[in-house]
C-alpha cells in the first residue's frame, strides 16, 4: 500500500477515507492485521492496523521488509490519449518500470488536457499491484518542444515514428548500449512532418521503428517499453 508519510519503526500513519475503505471493505482487514506499506523513499515496511474510524484508519509501522530499490532510469514521453487509453498507458508504463511519465502535447494531440490526479492515481495503483517500491514522477503536461528545451544531452530519446521506415528499436537500443534513456510515442494521428523534421535535428534523438504494422499509441508504448526492458533486464 502506498502511503504519503515517512516510514520508520513505531511511526504512526493515518490513511484517508479511500485507503481506509480499501483495507476494511475490499481487503476485509481488521484491527491487528498486517499491511505492507511503501512511500517511494524508505523501502517496504510491515505495519499493523491500530483501528478504523469513520473515514480513516491508523497504522503503526513495525519493521522494514525490503530496502528501497532504485527504479530503472527510463522516461516515457507520450501524447495524451482519451480516458481509458491514457489510464492504460500510466498503468502499463508503471508496471514496466518507467521512472518518469511525461505527457507532451504534439500538433495532432487530442485531447488537449490531462487529468494529472487521475494519471497519478493509476500509477500508484499499478505500483502497488506490481510491488515496485516507487511511483514514477509525473511531470506537468507541456508542449513537446518545451519539454525538450532543457533536455539532458546524455539521455537518448528513442523516437517511435513511422511504421517500417526507421531502424528497429531493439537494434538501435543495443547499439546505444546502457545509458539514461527515454521513449517518445506520438498521438493517434501521428506526428506531423514538421515535428519529425524538427525532432530529427536534435542530437539526442534516435528514430526507431516498432515493426511493419501501425500500432495504436497505447500498444506502441507497451511494445517499446517491453523491448527496452528485455534488453536492459531492469
Ligand atoms: N497515422 C499515424 C502514423 O502513421 O504515424 C499513426 C500513429 S500511431 C496510431 C500512434 C503512435 O504510435 C505513433 O505516433 C508512433 O509514435 C507509434 N507507433 C505506432 N506504430 C509504430 C511503428 N510501427 N513504429 C514506430 N512507432 C509506431
């Protein structure tokens, strides 16, 4: 269970209504039962339920079960998609170990808004489910070229562009070797040519392909991340 408080032996942790409801009515836990908690900084701890009140629950932290582990150094830049599909992206990217989620607006991005609270809630839930001990950072949604303005030059950006034309992603990632990396996936309507031209001029951009078929953007996210994960082993 993700908690937004420091974790140390004997520390008390209060949970909000939603989390209290989850423990009591979904997991059917009671006073004295143990729960595993993490906060993204202090590792995983065993905590014990002290009690439930109306809309709250309090825990006492007992002992550390796993030290904090670092997450792989992989960022995902993606054009926001419609509701269910963007939920899927946040969930799958978290499961695949992404350390930073970066929604970016491209010229053909539709919708042009992002519900950051919802994205973060999906990432938290996925982190809990897959037992990773961190939740990816979620950056403020920005126009693509603003997000790239202060780009760290040692971080390669694998640009998933058009089907069939660019170098296969696995080949490009293998050639680049271990390094800080990021993957960029476009919107359902694809990048426009002027964006691809501009991206092509940036020294850290590596255009890559995901095979001969045009994948939906959410499928492309999973395909690219699975490739990176299988090569890096992280
Ligand atoms: N009509 C658009 C086009 O041809 O570019 C389709 C865009 S696709 C539905 C959404 C995004 O997924 C693309 O912008 C790209 O980032 C990624 N994508 C899908 N299939 C791909 C492939 N075979 N190779 C590389 N990227 C792909």
